[in-house]
């Protein structure tokens, strides 16, 4: 008989909850000045100028510094935070 190991009580129940969890993980990693907003179907988290994470339909979405679309499952906010942590600091201009 198989198990239901994929069932996890800590999975976010809504986009707002997923973004709240992402906010917590990024804050714990030292990222500051995070701004979140949400409604019933979509939530967003402004990480820095030019980097906003959207959560819709069970997926986090953002664009990397090259403008490429990035997605990550909303039921893994810790993993998304790990991916975003390196992008959180603003890029410095070339000297």
C-alpha cells in the first residue's frame, strides 16, 4: 500500500498565504524592505526595484535580471526564497 507523503499541512492555502510564507523566509535570510499585496486570486511581493514576485494559480512568477521568466511552485516558498535570495540585492553599476 502506498503512502500519501506528498500531503503536507504546511502548504499554502492561498496566494496571500504563499506570499506571506515567502516574505517570512526572505526576512529570515536578511532581506529587508519587502512589500506584499494580495486579493483573493493573486498576491505579489516587491523584493527590490525591478524584482516583483507574483503568486497566481499555485505558482510563483518573476523575471530574472536578464528579463527571463522564472517560475517556482507556490507550495515551496522556502525553495523560492533560496532562489530569490541571490537576486534580492540590487545590481551595482559597472565602474
